[in-house]
């Protein structure tokens, strides 16, 4: 008799766990970059500069913090006080929008993008990370413009500091100095997104 009473008590937590399933989280959509929008980090007018831009949503907020470049976005995101607050972020897919005037219809989740650092294209304030939805587009860009391939998780404050000092491209505007795709070759074991 005791066994029959014990069995329902053991199954009760499993049954309750099934009832507590949460609904999928709906992420706030990327917002258009409007004329007059300024960068959350440096205050520059965003639409006056070439290259991919970024947006971040903190604490499940519904209003975007906007950035004049992907580098400025990461400089903000990688600060310890901001990393834990990040809900999600967006960057432009360079393959789907022209470098000089990225299209807001080409925003993709930053966490799923591939990035090229140390290339020869200029963004706001010099070098910026070229962002891509597809790995093969990032590889083709690096083949043409130089640079190394990185995933979202690999972009840290050390990498951003090396970029600002011109260590990956020979200057703060990008441009590789011969070691172009070493990192991309090491990344070969990672699957594309």
C-alpha cells in the first residue's frame, strides 16, 4: 500500500513541470535608423556614416539603443555592466545592403552573425566590424577586403582594443598585413549559421 502512495508523490513534480512550460520569448524588432538618431556611445549622427550599424535591447526592453557602427555596439555590449542586461541586438547584414548606406530591412540578430575584423573598408570613426548572416558571405568579403573571421562570442574587449590600435589591419581603418584568413581557417570546424 505504501508503494502505491509513494509513486504518485514521485510523479507529481514531473506532472507540474509540464504545466509550467513558458511561452516562447518574442524579441522586439529592429527599429529603423531615423535621420537625427545619434549613437548611444559617441553621440555622432548615425545616418551620416558608412558601414553596418547596430541596435541593442536591454532588460527585455522594447526601445532600441542605436549605434553608428558594429564596433561601437560591441564596445557597449562587452562592458561588464551591460553584458548581463542584454536581451538581444541587431546588426546590418553587409551582404544584403550596400556598405555606404545599409538598409534597415537587412538587420539580423547580432548573436547569429559572422564578423570580419581587420578589413579595408571604413565605417564611422575608422574601422568597424563587417557583419554577415551567412558565413560564406563573410569569407568572400575577407577574401576581397582582407580580415579575419569571428563569431559573436569571440568578439571581446581585447579584440576591440587591438582593432583600435590597428594591430589587426596595420592601421585603424582596416587593411590586412599578410595574415588575412588565419583565424577563418582555424574556424573551419565551426558550422555556419
